[in-house]
């Protein structure tokens, strides 16, 4: 992903980017002349920002740039992704990037030949929150949305962000880019870069790029589908593929805490033909949680469709690796595929009823904390803080009166 710029001396300013637990990009800007010193000594920040939506006490941490991620971000300005360390030089356990790096080293499936890809969807809205167009899938219509999509693709490609396609999605004003990445860490970095670049370009045009799971009523949600790409010509002729899918399905409910981490996420799940509602897999069905297909160049794709565009890509990919590894270690058996939606077939006609995915964030948190096998793959401090952060989101929402409630109950009984 890096352009091998060799240093940041050519930049007047460099933005040091890091990610909090909720997946929000944070940044500190330093003069380009101070970049070498930042590389050797780091830059001190208040680490409580990493705690996401529920900050506690201030914690002094040190940002250290990863020079392989250095990219230009404007005229005489650059950006670089950073890792966080404590005063003694130890990786900070609440750093999502560190959590993913740890998962890569502790799982066998990520060690040799693992490739990843992702589909990232978002809505482009005007300041009044209306979509920029009224188009749908693969629209050829020209307008400000299509022009911005083209500009987004051009900038991503110019920065060596691996991009295989960009197109209009199903909803009015909804778009998608297809990203590739050779390693789990590179894929997560790519997703974070893409989200910030898309947001910056929209802001410059006076528009809003939103990665909410479902920002508009009656319209499709926005997913962040993660593909694990493994060598193979026949998706049905691989024990490893079966084990990975089995591992994902067995931890499907707990994975929702990572892939669907907001109150709004559950406005997407269980809604529409392309949003999963149960822990099923298929070859073609877009309602399945996991879809298995053959890709070009002798690769098999295991596509996880349970995460939305608001999720933290580092934690989603780390959790998928952990769940996949449990399937390999336990030699889990794969249930039969379900090529139709559960709602369309009916549970009575399914040989083994699949697990229903959580219907709320609170339920997903409880599923995560009850999944000892998945939780044990992470640092206890990260899981504890992450679950507290999500629960704080639940509690904050419980005192809020929505427009739906007013419309339904305001007139009296």
C-alpha cells in the first residue's frame, strides 16, 4: 500500500492516524521535519481516546508510525498509520491494530498464503440527509454521485490502495468499492484508508459520506463483506474450507458484537433479502451469513456478510481469523448449505434449524461474553473494555425517544 516514499521530508505536515476501539479514525498532525524523530521516539498522546465511545481516565501513550503505510494525502501533506505503545515500549492492549497483529501470529490459517478482500458500501447524502441520486445497482447515470465515485476510485488507485472495482449499489445514493489486500493487516489498513479518503472527498464537495449500517428507512443497509481467499479450484473439495466455514457459523452470534457494533447495526440485520438473519452458508444466496464461491486465479472465496460498514475492520478480521481457527482445530463438521433465505424456506423444512443472529446490540454483547472459546483468543483487557464500551452505547440509547415512538404513541391510547 505504501508508495515507498522513503521519508516524509517532502511534506509540510504528516497526519499520524490511529484507530479507537469503535473503529473511528483518530489523528495527530506533526511537521514533516519531525517525522524522523517520531519514527525513533514516537509522539505522546492521550490514550483514553482509544477507548471509543466511553472514555475513562487519561492514559499517556506513544504513537509510532508504520513507515510502510506512509501516503500523500494532499498538496505537501501526508498520512501514516500508527501503532500505540506504553511508556515502557510495550504494545498497548487496547490498540485494535495490535490485536489483529497478535491474532495473525497466533493462528495457523493466517500464516501462509492467506489473502483477503472486502466490499465496502456507503451512502452519499446531501446536507439535508437526502441521497444524491435516485439510482440503483450498477447505474450508468451521470451526476454528482457518479463523479465523486470516479474521483474516489482515481485517488485510491493513485495512492496504491488496491482497488478492483467501484460501482453504484442497490440504494439511491449508495456506492461500493471492492478492495483487495495480501495480508489481514494490509486489508484492515486499506479499509481504514478507504473510509477516510471517501469521507474527505465527500466533505470537500459539501456532501456527507456515511458508513452507518442503515442510515435511511425503507432502503438497503451498507455492508462491509470480508472475503478470505484460499487456493483451490473447487469450493466443495476442501476440508480446510469446510472447517473455516464451520468455525464462523459456530461463533456467528458472538461475531455480531464485532461485525455489527452499533444500535443501528440491527436495523440492517434481519432486514431485506441481502442481510443475513441466521447462521447459514450457501453458494449463491445473498441472505446467507457466509457465501462460498470460486474466484479467478484459482482462489476460493469464503465471504462473511455479517459485518457492516461501521465496524472496526481490525477487530472484525481478527475475530474472523479466531473463529476460523477454532473450526480448523476442532475439525468441525459443516452443515448442509441453505440456498434460500430461512424466511423463504421455513424452519420446518430445514433439517437442522440454524441459529438466529442477535436481534439487538445488547444480545450480541451477551453472546460474545458467553463465548469463552472466542473470547480466549483476545486479550482480556481488550474484550473487557470493548464490551463495556458497547454496553455504554446500549444504555445511552435506552433513554432516547425516537421519531418512531412519537409517531406510534404520541396520540395517546
